[in-house]
């Protein structure tokens, strides 16, 4: 393995490489090296066989890149992902709606991709760092800068759940709204039977502030809507920047 030769090829003169017992660590720029296919190229350059672990130390260049996911703008090609999420989250975040055609999803996603942010209301795609796949979406809604309050929503595709994607994406979104946009409080509204979402919010430190009784009508009957909230200083204590 010739560090300098590899550094030249990846266009990173300061590339650091650590070779340990049975592993190699390379600090590669995530913008360029997220895709597993590219990681195979790097393996080949280092002369490593496919079983040798290659630990990539991501450069934390972007506020929007975490350890599992990054948040990015929506691209027109994301429409198939949104079509899947609509089925996966049926009855969980919203009432049942008539299905939208593929063309409808394409048009909606294209519109989202070029939409201007509306104040502090915006929607972002959640992309898994290890595969580069879009695994979900997160949005801030109903932002009221005068009161310093906003709501948010999150969805993760059924095939990608319980991998910590939602938790990391939500923390990133809330950190932006609290630390960069000076908001004071985040609210979430969850159907009372959505146990996964309630568990996620409790795990993140949201506090149940009340419930609107028989507030939504789903699957033939009324359900309560649970109101949860977290304040900026509570968030800072629980999720200090790393
Ligand atoms: C709720 C939802 C966003 C969670 O996404 P996720 O990526 O699976 O969540 P994470 O893996 O980040 O989980 C973080 C924590 O939430 C809790 N949690 C999430 N899913 C859970 C489940 N099925 N059962 C119990 N706890 C759960 C756990 O405390 C978990 O931490 P742990 O895995 O260390 O125990 C996802 O299930 C989803 O998209 N549901 C449909 C849409 C929806 O309900 N959105 C919210 C509307 S308000």
C-alpha cells in the first residue's frame, strides 16, 4: 500500500491512513466517497481483499452530516421513495387518503425539489450514509418566529426502521432550529395509538403536554391526539453538540 499514490488518486494530499491488525482506516471526504461501489475502488487501491474492514472516518464538513445519516434537499428522483413512504406511514401521521398516481408523486416531488423554503418551514430528505439511499424525510412546519415555536414531522421507510435514522435526523433538524434559527420550543402531534412515534419522542426527551380528546377520526373511530413538546434548553442538555 502506497499512501502517497492513493492520496494522489483520491485528490486528497493530506489523506491519513492507519493500518492496524486486520483493518485499515482512511479519512475520506464523504461527499466523494459515500457510495459502497467507490469504497470497493479504494479497497482495490490499497490492495485489500473484500473481507478486510475498511473504516471510513467521515470528515464532518457539513452541519447536516451525522454518523448514520445526512439531511439533504429533495431531488426529483426521490419520487419513488416518497411513493413508498406514503404507503408505509398510512394511518400513522395522517388520515387515509386516496392513492396518488406515480405521475402525481413525480410531479409533487419535482415541485418540492425546486420549492423555495417558506420562512423556517422546509422539508429535507434523510439519506443513509452507508448506502447513499434515501430512507426517509423530515420537515419543519407551522414555524412561528414571534412565539419561537415550530412543529415538525418525520417519516422513515418501513425497511429502514430501528436503525437510529429518525433519532439522528430529528436531532439535526432541532439543533438547526434551536441553535441557528433561535427557536425556543418544538411541538409534535402524535396519534395516541402510534406507539413507535410516542417511544421515539420520549426517547428524544419530549414531554407529553396534553391530549386533544377524540380529535382525529381514523379507521372508523375517534382517537386522541397527543401533544408533546421540548424546549431549547432541555434539548441542549440532552443532545449537546458532539
Ligand atoms: C416513528 C418512526 C419515524 C421511527 O423511525 P426509526 O428510524 O425507526 O426510529 P429510530 O430507529 O431512530 O428509533 C429511535 C428510538 O425510538 C424508539 N422506537 C422507534 N421505533 C420503535 C418501535 N417500533 N418500538 C419501540 N420503540 C421504538 C426507540 O426508543 C428507539 O431507540 P432504540 O432503537 O435505541 O431503542 C418510524 O417508525 C416511522 O416513520 N413511522 C411512520 C411515520 C410516523 O409515525 N411518523 C411520526 C408521525 S408523528
